[in-house]
C-alpha cells in the first residue's frame, strides 16, 4: 500500500467517525469517504504539481 492510500484511509476513517450518513451502513460510508478523499487528494496533488512545474 502506498503512502497516498494510507493517507486516504486514515482521513476517511476520521471523517467517518465524525459524520454519520443515515440509512447507509458503516462499510459503505467508509468506501464513500475514501472515494471522496481520493478524488480531492488527486485534484490537490495535480494542482501542486502544476505550481511546481511553473
């Protein structure tokens, strides 16, 4: 598992502990938050790469 995946799982776990989405079980909530964090982290890292390459 690479560093990004560890970070994604850790951040998603912390958010999942704070936020409860009604009618969705914990495993699906965790998967949802991991997906959202993965997308946001990808966008953020792409922007950082663009700034560095300028």
